[in-house]
C-alpha cells in the first residue's frame, strides 16, 4: 500500500503513514496532543485541521461550517490520507498546557504538607535503610548475601529478605569499597520484603515516592519525600488517551481494535512526563525515586499494565485483574530507579477501581460507626455506602457532561473557563478561572448556570427555555442562552448553553442521583439515615453545594452532613504508600466491599426517569432539609 | 594489535584472535574441549597440539620429547599465536565422549527408580496442577486473576499465589478459549508460591525436573518425572571448565583475571547439553521441564550464578552467597521452560557447598541418634560429623590424585581405565572398564595398586620402591612400575605408576585422614565412637574398602560400620526437589552445621605429617578392627 508523508504545522513534525490512515491516527503517531472528545467518531467536532496541500477523502461533517470547508478545514478523525499532506493544526484544536501544576492541589489544600494518619505506623512501601555490617573475620565469615540479610532483619522488623542476582553480583565490591557501610532500598511486594538496591555509604535521606491519580481526563502526580512524608510538588496533565475517546469504553474499543499497548504507552508517557517535571523542579535524580503508587478506575488500571480490557465491557463484565501485584516500574516503561516498584492499587470490580478503594481509605469509611455515602463524580459516578461493618459500591455511567464535556461550550477547568455563575439583580453574572475572558464553561459553572436558569425561570423543570430575553436565540437550530458574544475556544464564536446541553446535564445528574437512591433502597435506608455524604472528585471543590441540591444532583439533607473531600483518590494512594498497614487495609477494603450492579436493578430505569427533571419528579424530596430516599 | 585466524583440525573450526593469545584460549574460543589438568600452567602436559602451519612463540616444555618438538608439537597453554595458524589436535588431547550416560547411575543403582522418602510428603518444587474454574456470571464476576488464584488456593494448600504481568496478560484468552480449564505451573520461591505458567486444558501429566550434580570434574544430570518421581535418564559430561584448571582455585583465579562470566558460560553450556541429550532421548519438549535443581561445591555454585568468587579464596574466606534464592533458569542461560526455575541448593560456607548439605539430606545424618561421619572424596575431601543435635563440617584439600589426576598415567573412570588391581600368585593383575586394553589408571585402580604394592612389598611405607623386578624401571628419570608396555592415552607409551605419583596419592589420603582425625579430636571422639562412616562420591563405588583401609585413607573400624553411599549430592538434590519439607530442611541443615576450619588448627600439620606413611605412622591404628583416633 502507498505510503505518504504528513507534515503538521506549527510543529513542523512529519510522519509516514499508509494510504487511508486517518489524520487523527497520524497526529497521534506524531505525538501531538489535540482536543478530541468523541474518540474519533466525527461527533464532537474538536479535531479540526486545515489541509494546506494534498488530498484527503471522507464524509463532510455537519460540525464544519460552509466557510470552514471552503478554507480547507476537515475533521482529523474523518479525513483519510490519500497523498502527501501539509496540515495546519489551529490553536483551538491543540490541547493546551501539557504539564501544569495541580491547580486542585494548590487551590484547595489537598496539597497537604505531610501525609499523616494517627491510626497507622509510618512505613513507606519502599524505604531506604542505612546499615553498618560487622567486618568478616575467620570466626565470623558468613557470606556477604546472608550477612547483609541477617543484619537488616535483626535491626528491622523483617523476617526475611528477597534479593535478586543483579544485587548479589555487585554486593561484595560495594561492601568492601565502602567499609561495610551501605544503604539498602527495601520494597514491599505484598508480605515479602525485597532488597531492591544497595548503595555504598549513607544515602538514606534521598528517597522519594510518586503518587499518581490516573483520571480518565486528567492525570495528577505528586512527589513525596519518603522520609518526611511531605509533598514536594504536584503536577497534572491531560490524559493523552483522550484522543481516542473521552469515555473509557471508547478507549477500550480502540485498544481492542488497535494494539492494546497503545493505551499503555499513552498513560505511561503522561506519567513519565509528570515525573520528569516534578524531578526537574525539585532537582531530584530519578534513581532516588523508588516507587510509583497509582490509583485510577479499572480501565486505567488495566491500560497502565497493558492488561486486556476485552471482557470488562462485555457481559458478565469480568476484569483481568483487580488486585495486580507490585511490579518493577521499568516493566511497563515508567522511568524511575531501574529497580523501582510500581504499585497499582487494588480495585473492587470491572467498574469500581482503586480510585474508590483509595477514596474509602482516605475518608475512613471502613472505620466509621455511622452509615456514610461517598460519591465520586466523574465521567463515571462511583458511589459507596457503608460503615466499619460493610461496604457496598455501585457505578453509574453519568457521561462527561458534569466534567464540562458533551456540552457545546463545555471545557476543562482551565484558565478562561466559567467556573461560577450567579444571578445579580436578575442579570446572569459569572467568574472565570484566573479572571480571563470567557472561553467556555467547566463543570461547576454548568451546575451553577442550570441552577440559576431554573431559579430565574429561564427554563422549566424539563430544561426547556420558557423565557424570551435578548440573550436567548437559536444557534445551529437549537435554542441557546448566550453568556458571551465571543471568545469560544479563544476564537470568535459565542459562549452559550443550549437545550441539548441542559438535557445532557440532566441525564448525568439523574444517573448519579438515581444510583444513590436505588443503592440506599436496596439497603433499606433513606437519605436521612446517612450520617454524612462525602462528595469527592476534583470537581467537588468547585461545586456550589446548594446549586447541586437545587438541580437534584445530590439529595437535600442538612448541609452540615455534606462534606467536600476533594481528590480522595490521590489522598488514599498517598496513605497506602506511606503506611503498609493501610496498604494491607486496601486489600481488606476490597474484600469487604460488595459490588452492586445497577444495570441488573429492575427499578433503575424507573428511578432514572423520575430523576430526569429539575430537581426531580418528586419535588418534595428537595423541599425539606431531610429528603427521604425511600 | 594484529588479529590472526587459527584453524583447528580435525574440527575444521576457525577463530580469530589477537596476536599473543595462547592456543589454549583460542581452542576454548572455538568451543573445542580438550584435556587439561593444570589450568594452563604448562605443568600437566595434556594440551599437546601440532602446529602444521604458521608460528607460535613460548618456552619449550619439558613435557614434550625431542621427537615431538621436531614434529611441531607444542603445549597449547604455553604457545602464543604470532601468525595465522593451522593446528592439528591429536586424539589423545581431545576430551573424549562429550555426553555419556551416567555410568555411576547405571552400574551402581544410584539410578533409583523412584525418589522416595517416607518422612516427607511428596511435593515437587515446581508442580503442574489442572484446574477447572467456575465460569463467570453477573453474580460471580470476580476478575480472572483473582478467580484463578482463589481457585488454586482453595483446592490446594497455598495461602497466596504470586503472578507476573506476562501471565496476567495472556490469562483471559487462555481461560475463555479452553472453557475455563487450565493447567497451572506453580513454583516455590522459598515460602512463596509463584504461578509460573498457565496452559489451556490438562497438561499436568507433562512435568519434568532436571537434577544436576556440578562436580569439579564431572557434571551429572538426571531427568525425573515430577509426578511419578521416576528417574527417566542420567547423563554425565566432563566439566568444560577443566580447561582452566582441574582444581576450583585455579578456575577462580582464571575467572578473576578474565571475565567471570566465562566460567558461568562453560558450566551452563554443559548443563544445557546434558538437558538437551536427556530431553532428546526421552522425546520431551524443553518447555515441559519446569525446574533445574543443582548441587555442587561453593565455587561451582558461584560460577553457575556468575557470582564473584574473589573473597572466597582470600582471608577470611567469605562467600558471596551460600543460600541463593530460586531464580528464573533463563536468567543464567539455562534452556528449559522460559519461565522455569533454577534452584541452586544452599551450602554451608565458602568451602563446604550444597553437595554436602545434599549429602547430609540424603544420608539422613541430621535425623540420626548415633554419631555418623560422612566423607565425600573428591578433589576436595569434605567431612561431616554429627547427629540430629549437631553437625560439624570440614574441608580438606586433597588434590586430584584420588580422582586419577596428578598421576602420570592417571585418567578419569572411562572405558580402558584400570579400575581394579590385584595380586594373583605374586603377579600383579588388573581389570579395565569395559574390558578394553589399558589406557591409564583411574582412582579406584590407583588405591588398589598402591595397596597391592605395599602388601607385596614392592614399596616401603614411604612409597619408595624396594624390590627389583622386571616391571620396575626408570621412566623420565623416576623409578616406575609398568603395568602395560603400551597403550597410554590410547598411544604407544607404557602405562605405569612412579614414586612421584605414589607420593601424590599419599599426600591426598593423608589430607583426608588427618582431617577426619582432627575433627573427631576436637569433638573429643574416637573413630570407634562412630556408629557409621558413610563414604560418598562417584569414586566411592569403585573403592575396595579393605585396600582403602590398608593404605590409610579410611580408618580401620568394623567393616559393617562402613557404607558406600555413592553420589549423595545428586541423591540429596533429588529429595530436595520432590519434597518441599526436605528443601526447607536443607536450610535448617545449613544453620545447624558448624564449619570447622582445619587451616586454623595448630595440630593439623603434625597430624598430616603423621599420615604421610602407608598406612600411617601409628601403624596400630590400622592393625586392630577398631582404631582409636584420639
């Protein structure tokens, strides 16, 4: 088959591809990250590019205007390469700010100074220990390997130490050249202590662990000093897999069609870039990073390890592994100390991952007397209810609307996003992130906006516009409310919300609310029986709780029982990383948690449909301060 | 530096080497195995070659006759290559019969039908288990990895199972393609059960383990069916390291001077050739060989793993590891199942290896009430004394005379070797292995011969000839007794023993006897206090016990207390391979055994000198049936 060269501007990067390859695949091959929400189905219209020279074929998309088509615009996912090409990628198509500091961590203090839990004894999963061995004599000429292990075990709490051949080979020289003084790195592989590394002299003060939250949308990494447990830095980037779909299911399909290692390379690449940025910023040598501890949903966990996801999305929804063992990080391509370990924390099922077990750990649900509900709002809404005796988890597919996607002017929580909306003397006002001109609306802004529109009677309880004001008009044939006449994606279009967007948001909040309701019903509980609701997710921090109640996303229970707990995934992963007992407890949490499959519930559809109103069909659920979920 | 091509005949193999390389190194590089006893010091004269074309430089050796020198004979270890060469390797120089069946095993029934120990429960270190998993349902959709591990643990005695990424990746497909029926290979890494392999369907009947005795001179491998514990074949070959010295110390020196991985490659090459021959003969696929269990002296153990030996032969004699962990066999280059395990059994010290711990296991010394002495006669003589309460081990450097080396016409126990010598009506008679014309004398023949010479008063108690008969004359200026006028090494020279040879044998037996004596003295014991003496070594089988007593190699205690136990190294390794409790007991044996360093004994030299007579200075030790060693 013919091979063509495609050159992308402004990057001036060229790749050679086969005839018929899509521009989306070509841009991925060129390692250029672009916006794409639908995973290449020609639906989202975010992957616009301009073909400057050469020819492509493919259907014309309704997402392109006549003017754009005349100018040579194509959707990268629809355009098949038929010759050598020169392609311009417009700024709006390029994913912004590859590596940024973790705003969440910075703004909302989840960037805690020190990981701390009084109920556990500090003991990092990988630790460096300085030891001084007795010099061998004729009366005490125990072999080097056994001398080292015996000394470590005697001075510490290990019963035995595993050691590989590579270490044994270098051991005699290191010990003798350093006067029998050495620093050993011990990594826990479940109950087994492995001597991962040995260095001459005392370097025990240089040991760092990376904590990663592998979000479907955003990957966050924190750098923590293993001795002080202080977080030294926090960085985030978009999950590069986004090019193959905003939702994990689409990525699974892509992984099955293509080589499944593609998804692995993308997430590992993101993690490596974050680690590099953190190490650079803190002048840390990568060899002193001895472990990476990751939490994420089951799909991300599988992608990270390159495990097949095929059966996860097919009846009866079976994961390949929910409790993978610690591995050498290098085995998946993560660049830290060559013998450093990768801990992918255990999840619960094919649909409830280690982000949730970490969340349970962080919020101490598994130690509480009263019944607590934890809801982690993301593309999937995960819900856990329970106490120290029992835990039940469920997962609801909410879609990406509450993250600002599948909404015309939705965007990630980046500078320029409308993050807060309010009504001021009947005028709709808003704040943007960093006070920049508005480019779009992020999740918290969308909830605020719908709540305001409902309160100010712009829309009815079904989400349809019922007022006629200057700022309401048809855009692309759909009734829309315009917030700003221009600035969309940094360009000239208006920033607006339309009835279809509102419908997507209602669907999302209905999915989450009905999931909570069904789960409590099965447990013979009301919302009022809950001691506490923990609202988690990066999202949670921006959320106006009253507005979330008023659109029916969360139930109306006394406000002092609702707590925003932030990114519990990364917080739980940190605790697991620095307290071996907590790491073991995650295994116990997995075993004490029952997964409840909502899809199998007869009344789920009914409950879901009842929730497809603002705030709900049963409006009385949201009028008292103690709604009944029964 | 100039590079030259050296071509060896009859092999027609060429290698390119740098100017000044010895012919010995070149022949090694060409992977041709030749006889060499001294390790390249120009002493043994076994590495004769004929330079047909080209020039070499180097000292002329006294080991070559004038006639040989005229014909172009050189010693390969002394000849430095100065041009392209064509070299003939005479038949006598070539090591014979690269792979042969283990004669020991065949002739003396150490080739036992079934490995069997009533005191342990059979449980091979690597086992194949056939399992049928419950097919996943919505109500039971445990992940594949956990489903598999839980099923194995439930049906077997494992608490937990370790599994690597490679297996997890292929697991979903294997399970589904085979109707959830699979065969897992579980390997023990100390207390940890590792799932090494998974295959679809039931292949649990095809599991084989290789047992290796890494002798300094001979490497023996047995192929055992892991289910029936039946030995299916036994092969032996010369240790290819012999080219770098008959004694391990010489090989250590060579390993330090050259690349230490050379020695590893040689022993691994030997093991691979033995495995291949065994697998071919029994039509077994290498992938069904799941483990190799090795015993040997500490140097061989270090060479096998490529561990540094530098400190073992230097004060205070520290090994790198005496208890190395189980490893992936592929990590050292052993070719069995790519995920198969290598168990290098634990030894005791830098001088007492796993051949001895295996010997203790095989002879059950560590379970006996009465005090037993085990002596394993080889190039090193290892001695263990003890009972179920305590064990003390010592090692005496005997030299290779008792194995037929460092003796003018000494040879390995191959066809044509004189293995038995007797006096028949005042005429010295002998038997050769396989009844062939005599080529030389092997160890058992040498002991018989010296005993006969002493009894018939050919020699005095110092080993000097005191008779004048036709068969005694000077050869190369040394008084010699000729057994056959021609046939040496298959050539035309006489087969004889001279006074210098006899002195070497006396030195060897004196080293072993005085070691036993000193060790017992330290323990406040007499030889008569011993319940039993076990005489081990391939050597032991050929030994005429009365002759061994009469030359003073072993003490004169009642014959019914002396037992030949054969190759206890391979027998013990088999027991460790098929009984996990026995494998654990080897660790316990290591810990309950004290190493006694003879070199540190003040009276060793005195005892040694007293033993430099036939049978001993204190002749009364050998005149009664119950000698006193005190």
